[in-house]
């Protein structure tokens, strides 16, 4: 029976498990794409006069909420259809279903938790990040050795 240290080292050496840097890089790409889509399609802050306060919702500019909404929609649509977002694709990552059930519901849950950002920084017991663990998904590097 492997010890806890041996199981931890097996998880750390799993070729399918992407590095934290790849995950953060993919998130940043997806957020930048969402911000660009928001400001091209819904130019909130660009229509303001100099010195004018942007419209707020719960003390946060509406453009930020719109960016979060675009991020959510892009994540749900792209992961459901292709298994990855643009950022995932650029960094060689893909979302796999781990638990039986509706993949669409798992993607919805994963995307909603990813919008909270913090679950994407916390590791669960099996090495996956919390938003993947709770949603029943796993992010992998399909081109890595062992795939």
C-alpha cells in the first residue's frame, strides 16, 4: 500500500497533470479575450466623458460584470463543444469528464466556480483544483506522455 508521500509524488509526476503556470496562463488568456469581447461589443467605459463615473452595480463597474458574464458564457460554450477554451487550447490543455453525469451540468458548475476565481487556486485532495473537483471534471495535457 503506497504511503501518503508516495501518492503525492505520483500525482506530482502525472504527465497528464498540467503545471499551475499553464493553468494561470490559460485563465489570463481567457480573461483578456472576454475583456476584449466586452469592450468591442459593449463599449461601456469608452463612451464616458473624461472624469465621468461609470455605472455601478453593487459598487463594481457594470463593465466588469459584463466581462465576467462573457467569461462564463465563453467557458460554457467552448468547453461544452470542444473540451477547451481558447486559453486552454493555446496552452495545450483540455477538460475531461471524471464523474458520471451530464457533462453540460458539470461544465456549468465548473464555469460558475471558475468565475469565483478562488476555487481555481485551491487544490482538492486528489490534486485537482477545487472547481474541477467539485464539478467532476479534470484538466489535462492530452499531448503529454501517457495520454
